[in-house]
């Protein structure tokens, strides 16, 4: 089984700003040993967990840049990592998020921008 181990040298201002919890004498740290199958399993679990969907909403009440900022904040209050693209003249918002559509729609309603039902 393969294992990963790498010495890390810390010195100067960077070492002071970002203290290394594994730091030992002479600024050398040895990282914990991890086998490759464990690392791959953990990375796959994170990737599967963060699936995202692209959805679009028509918001009749979104008419300006201020409205667009409020819509973006409402969506990102549900999913901080959501990617939001607003188009106030067309009154459309496109969202890439891992949150369910109903949850995003509810956040928009609470912010005063009820999506048009299609």
C-alpha cells in the first residue's frame, strides 16, 4: 500500500503568520501518513456530496442592480457557494447550487422576490 509523507520547511515571516501544528525543531514538520485508497475515498465522498444543479427563476420584482444584489444575498444565505448570475432587464436569475430548488424559491420569497410559477 502506498503512503504519502513529505517534510515541510517553514521559515521567515510566512512561518509566523501561518503556524504549522506539526512543527518540530529546526522548522521541519512531518505530515501524518495517509494511504492512497483512504485519500481517494475521502476525495470522492466530498465530490459526490457537492453535486450542483443549474436552475433559473423569473423574478418580476427584480428591476435594478440593488434588487440583483438582494437576490444574490438571499440565495447565498441558503448556499454560500452558490454561483448566481442576474439579468435585471430580463428579470431572470440563473443559479448553480447544491441546494434544492424549493429551498432557493422560499429564500427568494422571504426576500420579497417571489419567483413566477411556470
